[in-house]
């Protein structure tokens, strides 16, 4: 790829190149349903010459990409063979330095547990322009599918978004402290990447939250494959195991879910289907 765009751009690729030389956009692809992409995300994807795709991104969103765009899959799931983060950062920098209009497509919103903080730092250090395009984060997609708000004047004055998967060597979240805070301040708990540590999360949260605190587990939120289970906090791990639920799941915990408590699993499934 040439470093300078041509004086008179004559192809879509050249036009995209001409408009935005050497930049990286971190773009949220939403939780799964491709209709949840923002218009800004669609436009940014269409203008990209190189697209780096994370593994939770629904490939259907690539229908908006230019036919000449180079698509690179850089998925990396905890515990699986993956593209190292340092390699992804180097690739973004080198492509942008060559003049490419790089889009890094991430599941949900790029600012929520997407390692965007590290990427923004690396790109800025290399002198690369960075743009952020928001997406709908998984928990909000999941809550919408259940017709449930994340806050409520009577039950939830705010939200704590927490990861269940700490960096290796990091002791991770103090779940007991979190449970006390959530109870005292009336906060909804939204846990990402919580499946593997669900038993410990449940045991620790029970030190501060009531056993009958409502929980919703939503897997593959907003996709046709979505599954969900309702339970109480003392049955979180058991429910995950019995329903054979696996990553990607969000765990939604708190009184804001009480409105669903009277419904059976079949009724909740019906509700979720009706929202899609
Ligand atoms: N940036 C993403 C989160 C990335 S971390 C966002 O804003 O949604 C990856 C975790 O997100 C998964 O382990 C899971 O907890 C959650 N997740 C992503 N997509 C999901 C989906 N469709 N359904 C349920 N959880 C999902």
C-alpha cells in the first residue's frame, strides 16, 4: 500500500483511503443481532480498508464492508489459542502507518471489557489517530430481550459492571465487598465473563446479598440462539450446570429483575423471542 493517497481518488478503496489516511477506529459490533449496529458503525465499516475482527462479532456485520477490504480474524477467547494482544496492537499500528483505514471490530461496545484502554494507549503512543464508535453492550441487549430495565427508581439506583475473569496474577474482584455495596446502595450487578468462576462468585456474593436475590443468565443475547434462565443467587451455579449454559453469558443480578420472578422459564423464553 502506498503511503500517499492518489490526487484523484478513482475507486471506493482510494476514496476511503483519501478521506481517512492512517487511522484506527475501534468499533462496537453490538451483542449479536446485526440490526443493532449503529449507523455510525455501518459507515465506519464501509469506509475501512482493513478490518480486524474479534471472535464475538457476528460475521453478518461484514456485509457492510467494502468488497476490497482486507478482513483479518484476530479472535481471542480466554483459554483458547488466540492472537496475542501485542500482535494485534502491532498490526493495527503498522497498517495505519501504511495509510490504511483500519477498523477494529469488537463485540458489544468497545469500551466495555474490550481491552480498548490498552489499545488506545498503544495507538496514541505511536501517533495514530483513534476513533471510538460505540455499540450496544451485551448486558443491555440481554436486558432488552427480557423487557427489563437496568435501573429502577424503587429497586436499583445504579449499576456495577464487573468482569469475572481477572488478568493472570491479579486477585480480581472482591466479591464480598461488592455484594455489600450492591445491597447498601441498591445497585444491579452485571457480570461479564462470569461462567467459569460462577461458583466462587455465588459463594462470595452470598456474604452480602440475600439468597433469594433474583438472577438472570443470558447466553448468546440478541441472537437466534439466545437462551436464558432465571434463578435466585443461591442457585446460580447449579442453574448454569443444569441448563448447560456456557460462554458467552451475562449474569444479571438484583431486585430490578423481580418483575420476572413470577414467570416460568417457558414464559421468559416466549418473552425473549417476542423481542427479537
Ligand atoms: N465489549 C463486550 C464485552 C466483551 S467481554 C460488550 O460490550 O458486550 C466478553 C464477554 O461479554 C463474554 O464473556 C460475555 O460475558 C459477554 N458477552 C458478549 N456477547 C454476549 C452475548 N451475545 N450474550 C451474552 N453475553 C455476551
